[in-house]
């Protein structure tokens, strides 16, 4: 650990390298940052000590799903299958057109 003379030599070298105004500005900046850090720590501690915020909420019971008629389900599945076949036919047609255009 540096003693008294070592600190004076280090301070003199720093003063020669950086100049008085730069060292003063550096000390001022360090002091300001330490002060801001302490303020932030204090505000965080104060906020942590506050009671948690209580929020009123309404409890809503889930409604049972409406029953669907099996005939409607069958009609929907048939409609879906028809749409899938139509889509597959369109995709096949587009693939053939691309092959014809590219000459593959």
C-alpha cells in the first residue's frame, strides 16, 4: 500500500499528465455519479418498503361450451374436406403451369 510520499509522487505525476482542470472535472464527475447512485439506491429501498398495490378484480366463472349438433359437425367436416380437395387441385394446376413455363 502506498505511503505518504508515494501518494504525493502519484498525485504530482497525474497533475503533470492531465492538468489541474481535467483532474478537477474528473473528481467532480466521480462525485456526481456516486451521489446519483446513492439516490437511486435510496429510492429503490423506499419503493420496496411500500405496501404492494392491491387491485380489485372481478371473478368470472367460465361458461360451458355450447353444444353443437353432430349433424352440423359432419357438415362442417365435409365442407372442410371439399375445400382441401379444391385447394390441392389448384396447387396441382399452378405446379403444372410453372413446369410448362420453365420447360421442366
